[in-house]
C-alpha cells in the first residue's frame, strides 16, 4: 500500500487546473446504460473511483473506447444479464460507493437488478432508504437475499408518480431521475437535491432525449419517454478540488491561480463563481482568506495572516454543511485545517456525517488547537501562523480527510508521512505530480 512523504513549509506558485468533477462523473457514467447508442464524455478524471466504475460497466457489456486523455465513448448496446447475476458483479459493487447509481438505469433498461451493499468512505451511516423508496414509488419491488447478501429489484413496467423525498440525497435523487426517464407517465420529485452534479446529469439526459424540467431547483418534473439516444457531455471542473487548492494556498501563505474553474457564460462576477462553486468562496472569505476573480480563473493572493470573521452580534463564527446551495460537506475537512492557522476561533459543524471529524486527533498531535465537542462539532482556535504545525505520521480514513491531512502536512514543520493514500487517489488525479509542479515537495512511496 502506498504512502506520501511530505516535506512541509514550501510555498506554492504559478497556476493549476482542476480536474473534471468526480461526483458528476460517477452519475453520468451510470446514465450511459440508459441508451443503446454511443455517449461521449469529456474531461473524465483519471482517478480510482472513476476507473473502477468504468471497469464495472465494461464488465456489464458496455463497449468502452478511449478517444483521448479524459475523453471516452461508451456504447451499451447489449448488456450481459448473466454477469449481472454473478458473484463478481456483486463483489465489484461492494467495493465502490458510486455503483449504487446503477440500480436506477439497470431497472429502467432491464426491469430487474441484483445489487450488493456498496462500499466507499467510512464516514458513518449512509443509508439507502431514499434510493429504495424511490424505486418502490415507481412500481418496483425489492427483497433481501440472505444467501447472496444482496438486494433483488424487479420492476418490468415502471410508472411515474409523485414523491416527496425524506432527505435531499444527491445519489438518491440521481438514481430516481435515471429510473424515471424511461418510466410510463410523469414523475414529480419534491425535495430533490439540486447540486451542480445533478444539474449536469439532467442536462445530459435531456440532450439524450429525456424530458426533465425544473433543473436547478428542488422540484423536478420528468415526463417518461420510450427511449433515449446518444449524446456528448463535458464534465464541470471539480468544485471540491478548487476548494482544496484555495485551502492549500491560504495555509502555506502562497499566491496561486486556479484556472478555468468559473462559469464563462455568466455576465457577473458573482454568477461566474456561483453557478459552479456556490458559497464555497464565501466560506473561505469568512475565514479571512482573500479570493480574487480574473476572467474564468480564481487567484488566491499570498497572505501572511487571515482573520476569522465573527457573526454580527459578536458571537463565534459557525461553518456548517448543508444541501446545495449550502456548503458541501466534502470541504469541511479542508476548512477545518485552514482554520488552524487563522487568527480567531471558529466552530466547524459537520451535520451530515458523524465520523468525518475523527481525523482531528492527528491534527491535535501536530499542535493544532482543536476541541472535538462530539462526532459533529469541533472548535478550532487558530495559531495565526505564530506556530507551525509539527510533522506527523497519519493514515487517511477517507478521501476528504486524506486531502486535509495532505494540506496540513504541506504547511507543517518537518517531514510527514501519510499512509493509505489510495483513499486520496480515489478522488484526486495524479495529485503529487500536479502539486510538485507548483512548488510542493511530495514523494510517493510504495
């Protein structure tokens, strides 16, 4: 298993371009199963989760052709129904969280699917009720097979219906959308997630012939069609990677340009950032970090100090996650690390997952002033760059904690070691070479 050896204390410089969005990639890759025609996807990141899903759909019978770096053509003309009932299929599903979004398209295309409980990050409970109830609302049935340790879904004739989701689950909404585009009649989804990833999925499906309205809102209406056709789709830049780069620049006191990450179609500065990044830039600004916009690029100027804001009544700032357009939970780990070198105090409130803050003990070992109040809340008292974090040996428990540990190590005094970096590889493409090109000192050790 590989590790990163990170020599801290080096400033970054120059520019870096974010990869294609990982979460969007997992959704649109599952959607290629909905048509027999060819779908071309551009800007796919070369990361473990995406590569594993491509391998999985190829095993199902999808013809995969690499056209150029990041561009693939997928043709799901004939699906291997025997393989879909095999132990190997269930084993691969079990290792990949994104495989859960195969349920909707396979059910819509074939009328049945057997599916094992998915793997992924160990960040607490990640229930599948929204996914399963959505399939039931469309007329499917499911039962648990004790022998296979898997769920069997059946729904030969899915029919549209009205549904109010019990939670605005991103992957749950994606699954229901993909199942309902080929269902008979109209499906209405209220309390739907509306992240940019889902907006992109809907845009791709509409370009394939689907009829989805309300895109970008929490109320979606889907008129079922008989079939979909091929299309071409380009992924957005990964907003989590953009936020990670902002955090790296801030904590190392570096000036960095993050290229091509804003929406060039919007006439206003706020719109260029808002369409793709939401309130991510504002979350960093509230920690005192200056962020400038130049065309489609973000520039983080070098700052020796950055001061955390207080609320208007003088109380301690709270940074909390929420469904879009709120702050994505995937960046709270990064914001927490960045706050360790700010001036002031902030409460980080991770509402959606109960195990994502459990890596902070490693930061405390590095000298960070953090009080872990409970599984969801941590108070960070910043050092204001008067004391560097100390080097440490760490193990990455999940993708986002892994990148947060890497950011901490890049700012720390001495040389740190991060084990289990396949977790980081799941979400960040060729990260050590891209960061070394802008001044970092990171070595991969097998």
